[in-house]
C-alpha cells in the first residue's frame, strides 16, 4: 500500500519491479500487458539494502549464486510476502521484514527465494505460464501472475468463473516447486551455519492461518503447500540434522538496523521514540531517533542524534548519507554536500549514495559535477526512478535534450507508463546521433513501448 502519511522519506520509490536493459524491457512489455498499472513500488535506501546484503551473503553463497549480482530489494507493501521475477533480484515486502522476529527467520525467507533461482524454477514458470496463457483468458492470466508472487488465494479468487484448467495445471507445477524450494532452503541454511530454527519459527508463526473453509478448497488452487505442511517438513529437517549453528552478532546487528531504519520512516515518530529505547545498539537507537526527529521537522535534534550515531561509527557511509538527506531536505545544501561527500569517499561505488550526492550538487547549481555523479550512479543502478528524474534535469540544464529525453523515457518505462516512455524515446531518437549509446537505449524503450501498444490493441 502507498505510504502517503510520510512527509520526508529516505527511500526512493520505484513504481514497477523492472529493469531497463533491452532483454528485460521485453519482460516489462509482457508484464504490462497482463498486469494493471497499479504495480508495486520499491523502497530504495542504501543502508537497508546493504544490511540485507549482509544477511543474504552466506545464504546466496551456500546456494551457489553470485553474491555480487543477486540483489535484495524492499517492496512497498505491508503484506507478508517475498518473490523473485528474474535471476538477479529477490524482492521482500516491507511487511515481511517488519513482521519476522529474528535474522534467522528473514534468512530462511531469502533462502527459499534463492532456491527458486538456483533450481531453475523461473525459466520453467515462464514457459508454463506461456503455455497456460495460450489456453486461458485474461482473468486467468492475472491469476497466474498472482500465483508467481505467491498469492495462491488471490489467484483462486481472480480465476473464479474463468477457464481454470490452465490455472490448476500451472499451480500444480508451482506448488511442487515451493516444496522443492523449502527443501533446498533448509540445506542452504545448514551449509551456511544458520540455525534452521528460523525456518521452523517462520512456518509456525503462520501455521493455521489458512482460510477456515479449507475442507471445500481444491488443494491445487494454492500456489504454496499449506503452512502446516511446511512446518512439519521444517521440523522434520531440524530433527534429522539438529542445530549446530553459532550466534552471529553481525547478523543480529544488521537485522536490527534494517528493521530500525524501515520502521523509523514507515511508522509514526511517536512510535519510534517510544520503541527505540528498547534498541540494544546505541548507534541504531540514535539513527532511529534522528529519523523520528526529522519527520517531526526538528532539525536540531535530528542533527544531534545522527551526529551521535556517527560518533560511535565514524566511518559509516550510511549514517553520513542519512545526515546528508536530513540536511538537504531542510535546505542546508552546503552542509548536505559535505555529508554526502564523506559518504561517497567511504563508499565510492554505492549507486544510491552517489545519487544523493548528485541531487545535493544539483540543488546548489553545480550541474556539471552533479551530472558526473548521477551518470556514475546510473551506470551501477538503472532501477532508481528518482535518480533518472534528477539526471533528466541535469541533462536539460546542460543543454543535452536528447539524453534528457532518454532518461525520461527510461523513467517512464520503469514506472510501467510505456506509452509515455515511447513519446520521449521517439524524441530522443530524433535528437541523438544514430547508433550512439543514448540512441540505442532510446530504441530499446521504443521497441518495448510499441510491443506493449500492440498487445493492448490485440486485447480490445
């Protein structure tokens, strides 16, 4: 659900989980053709994403996945869910992160989603979905999308009254894959030295929460095994292999910090100030208080709190990044540039930090320096809508209207607004030299826009 009550957020919101490279723009075209425009958004924050990488690293390594390539993103949705739609990213709803009670529980979720990637389920699902979609109507296509994201009950509701044979067949495949992913995830946790108790606790928490009328439900209308089935399997695994894991202070710290940062911006300042005193790590407590003061427009106390956190961790680029955000949003641009500059010096390749630095430079009128920082950020992260917006402004201010149109087209494509993206892509194609990198990027967006338009006309 959108978070409209938050006035100032440290998070960049991306209105569609999609990517810009040509191959993935094709996927966006197809995805847009069957999913309504109100797609989920992402919450982008460098501190949170780094913390999730720390938690995911041992799991991804155990799964045999590239720990530098597979990213963990937070979805702006309060429900308990996680999913994968490509081989390079795992998506966790913020509601899931705020609900789980230990790093082991969160790592169990990541392990399950990593198993879908490692076991090749994505390729099979796409082919199964295409096969089912050829024999089904629009309503069933929507249900298949819901099933891919784990929404078995939603899938059943969407498909009601439609041709359900295709959906039953598809969910039969995904349900088996979910059981396989659970088994693989348990093995990853054991190989990574992470307690399987997190997986048991995860399933125990939700066991028995299926609909009361399950006796009348067709079991193949679910995309996952029931929570009770998954709990029994997790308990059996733990009974067979035991729990030889050791405590992990690093995981405990980053779990607390990720939850602390999320809750500080998603919940009311009053709630944060009341609960932050329970935080065992003093720097995390001060960070949460800084965010709460910032939401209350209390710059003096927000600055004092984040400076207190920096006194404890003076080499922490993410605390400098938060300080820069607080100062920039309070129009203390010069000091914000200094804070962001410190963050960039400590984490020169972090795209979200670079984007914030570029935004601060742009606010001060240092357009050429801002453009340099923003271009570097875009090379490392093409999913950042706010970055593309700032980059478009910087290009326009330097008179490069062709590139301004390119990044505007890419921004609209990421938002699923492919018709608008096509308009700006056509403009970019006219303005840029044929065959240039910017021209090629515009062509990718234009092709995606045209395919989406063709699919839309076919449905009418």
